[in-house]
C-alpha cells in the first residue's frame, strides 16, 4: 500500500471543529496549543501566523499545523493580542479597524483530532507546518475541498460524518503532496523518505506487508543500497531507524485491529509480523503500557 495513503487512513480524523474568521485589520488572536491538526485558508485579504517565525498569508494561501504549540494568528499590525474565543464551531468576528478603512479578512479553518492508534506517529513522521501558497498548483484543489467542508458542516444530511472524514483525508493528502520535500531538505519526515526513490521502494515494501519478517539487510537490498548506507540514510531522512519504523507501524496496525475488530490476538500477532503471541504481547506492552487484551478491553 502507498505509505501516504496508509498514514492518512490511520489518522482517522474525528471531532472536527469548524470556524469562519472575519474582520478588518488590525487584530490578533492567541491560539492555544492543541493535539491534532489545525488547518485553514485565507479567502480574502491578508493575514499572518506566528508559529516560531512570522509567516505572511495572502489570499488563497493554505496553512496546516500538526500538534501546534501556542501560536498567534492576526491581520494587519495586530494590535492587542486577544485569546481566541472558546467556540466549537461557527463564525468568529475579529475586532479590527473601523469599517471601510481597510480590506476585510476572511478565513475558513478547522481543527480535528487524530485517532489514538496513530497519534504517537503523527508528530514524528509528518512536518509540523505545511504551507501551500496560492500560486501552488494544488491551491485550487485545496480551496475546493475546504469549500466543500464548509458546506458540509452547515448541513445535517445523512452520511455527513462519513463525507466529512473523507474530505479531511483527501485534504491531508493534497496538502502533503503539495509540500513534499526533497531529500536535501533539513526537516526529517516520511515525505523526505518518499521523495528519495531508493527509500521509497523500501517504504512501499514495508507498508505493503507488515507480516513479512523484515530485516535491515532485506530492506537495503530492496533499496539497492549497502546495509550501512541504507540505515544511515533512513535515519537521516525519516528520523528513526528502519526497524523502529517497521515496529512502530506494526503496532499501530495492531492497535487499530484490536479496537476495531474481534480478530483473535494470535491472528493479529501473526499479521503484525511477530513469531509468537507472547513476543507480540511483550512488544505491545512495552510500547503501549498495557497488554493487547487490556488495550482491547479499554
């Protein structure tokens, strides 16, 4: 399976909070630290985000933050920074300059949680900040997806939850496609590995069959590299050793199977590439803090 498709599928978006932010500069909101994914697009006017460095946002620009620490969103010179209103969904009006003095700013944005099974991998395999400028070829597709999300959250039709989840998954893939890094980038992430053809072959193999008894030697052969070069390159680009990556994904799949199916633990152990149920249970308990049976019951 394609690794990007699999990781987005495991994220299992849930609990979408949808906002429309309108107002005239100058304003600024203090945005809280959150677990999950925050995303949005400027529909009109200019804005800026300070998440570390200050990032200027123009009309049509898209921004996505993964597990953000406290950050600031504003327009114009900012003025006094106010706490962002504690509303789950709806329109937030920013108090800015008097009407008619400057172009208004309109932003549509959302926040959602990732499923528990993938939360641990979220921050380690994806970039913390995804920025797509309005002139990026993926920009129009992202605008369409956010517009559809905006329409869907304003209705109460059958299947709304399923449609919303699919739109979020497609949006994530589209945003990550748009910002796929080259192997020379300084930021470690799964995207860097996928941008390197040799590592991409190994990643495709891993995600295609977690039950395989993978070894660094075997993966290096698939990549057409020496064992040492493969290990060093994998760690440098993706941020974890090859077998740590394999085991993390095996356990992520196992956690999902335990929570979402009644497949016997012995079968899950075999499907996850473990030689015995006891070896699987020990690895699961070491990583998760509770055994497979306890995790399923919880």
